[in-house]
C-alpha cells in the first residue's frame, strides 16, 4: 500500500522529517536532493525519535544515546543499539513523496 506523506519541497535536505503513515511515525530522510529513505522513527534501543537525530550522509544518530543506523538498510552500526530498525520503500512521483507499507 502506498501512502502519500509529503511534497518534495516540504522535505528538508540533509535531515530527517517525521511523518505519519497509517498511525505510525516514520522518519523520512533526505541525504541528498534526489534521495529519500524511510525508517521507523523509534530507535530500536529505547524510546527516542530518530528524526530528532543528526543525519550525516546515510547515517543517522540517535539523539538519546548516540547509536548510529544506516538509513538504507536499517542496520545498527554502533552500540548501544544492536537491533536493526525497519525500512520502507520510498517512491517519488510528480513532486509527491510516497511511502510503501504492508497492507
Ligand atoms: S534510545 Fe537510541 S541509542 Fe538509546
């Protein structure tokens, strides 16, 4: 199922923007003008919003304890997080950004 979450012009460059998809918070990451990735907004270590963390290229840093995640794969790259976060496919069509989620 494809859910429209934003217009391209509304998504900040070099940062993560929190969006809601079917009642779930997702961090929409834009590491470059043409690239969009979507990950669960909640850290896999404890309760923290990853969209409040710093995005550097394809790594986002949890603002609470500093774990890093790869936004392309969801892999936890550094402690204290050990579990991956979920990723979602992003589609851009006619300046609209969509996130694909299971039905
Ligand atoms: S809550 Fe994210 S690293 Fe602890």
